[in-house]
C-alpha cells in the first residue's frame, strides 16, 4: 500500500501541472500558423535590401494557413494576378497587425508590397505541387512591373526549383 503524504501529493500535483502545461503549449504552437513578417531594415545599404518579406519564399501544404504580420504604414500585402491560381480570390492586406490567408489550391501565390514592390519587396508561397515553373517565368515576363520586381520573382522561382532538386 502506498502511503500518500502531503509532500507526495504536492510533488504529484506539480508533475501533473508541468505535464499539462507542456502538452497545451505544444498543441498551441502546432495550431499557430507560420508567419511572414514585413521588414524595414534601416541599416541596409540599398533599397533592395531595406524592404523585404521575411521569409520571402514559403512552401506550404494545400489548405495551410499563413499569418502575414505588420501590414502597417506603407507596407501592404497584395496578390499578383500573374502568379495566382485561377479561381482563387485575390488578397489585399493593409493596416493590419496580422491577417491570415489560407492557401486552398496547389500553385504559385505571388505577393508584393504595393509601395515597395518596385524595390523587390515580393514573396512567393508555393502550395503543394506548384506546376510549371517555365509558365510562371513567362507570366513574370509579361507583368507590368519594374525590372527589379520581375527579377525578384524570377529569383524566387529559381530558389524554389533548387529546393525541389
């Protein structure tokens, strides 16, 4: 027969509490979507490095949700029609600390900051099997955008291809 003393009960209660906290913290972290932040790096020496999404490429599963952070002031998050799956509603985020987007269909999802896209502030979310990178590069070439923005998207497609290899 086990003899339960107040000290034994206190230890047992502490272990149960720690276990519960660890389990809850783990499930809360698992439920939290991955996040994309919008950075203004005042220490950067060039505009192309000063304004950026972090990370600027994200591989997700179809149906996964991503949180976009810090769309305040001049920063925005807008979908790029040329790099967007057909039938998916466009995204336009402004003046929000956090906004969540669910990527329901496979494909390339291109985003730009309307103010800083001209400096290369773009990002790419790839949901599942994105499809033909050559088609995406042709779409980028046809975009009405500055050369830096087009090049930034082309570089992200190249990075995606290297990640797949």
